[in-house]
C-alpha cells in the first residue's frame, strides 16, 4: 500500500486535481531540494527541472514567481524590467508567507496568494518537465504547456 502524501504535497496534489489535471505528486526518500538532486531523483536532465524562485518587488513589495530551468541562473535585472521595478530575492519568511511552502519545496501552484509569474522560455523545449510539489522530497511531472496554463505565467527569457 502506498504511503499517504505529506500535508504539503497533498495540498499540491489537491490543487492539481482541482485544476483538472491528472498529474501525480511523487514523494520519495530522496532529497529534491536542489535542481541537481531533483534531476537525479526524476531521472531527467537538469534543464527539465523547474525551479520555483520567489522574488520581491523592492517598490511595491509584491511577490514575483520565476519558474526557471534547473540549468539556468535568473538575470534579476531582466526580471526587474518585466516587473517594472527593481527586485530582490525573497527571504525564507516572505516565501513561506506568500506561498505557504518552505524554500526547497515551493511548487509552481497552490500558493497562499496569486502572484506575477514568469516562465523560462528554455523549459518550453522539453516534452516533459518536473516541478517541486510542496516538500524538499516531492516532485510532479508535467508538460510545459500545462505549466504555462496552470500558472498563467508569461514565457520570457530569464537568463
């Protein structure tokens, strides 16, 4: 018998189901906190991992979600241009307050509040990608088009 998902992973699974997706959250003993650990656990390329990074608008204080390929580093100046204000990395307390999840397990959906979202154009080249599912050891596989649809994110260059 399968072990039930932890509460955070179950919240992501419930959100995916509620959005009409038949995607499955997988929770394992393996850590998926870093993109490389997630790629190893999923058996995929580093570029197929979707990192959910939270930034904070330095003028408005609004949360900004950047969904980037595990192989890329985000160019904060480029994201600031899209956001219309300077941005900075959010601290762990801000991340938990706006998403409901701790850094290392932030999923692309199921957040406490809606947020401006940007998706790395490099993710769109893959047939399937993997994203965190609420804990440092949970993931789910999805198609890039589904990521764009479920987050209403804008596909942009982020690196």
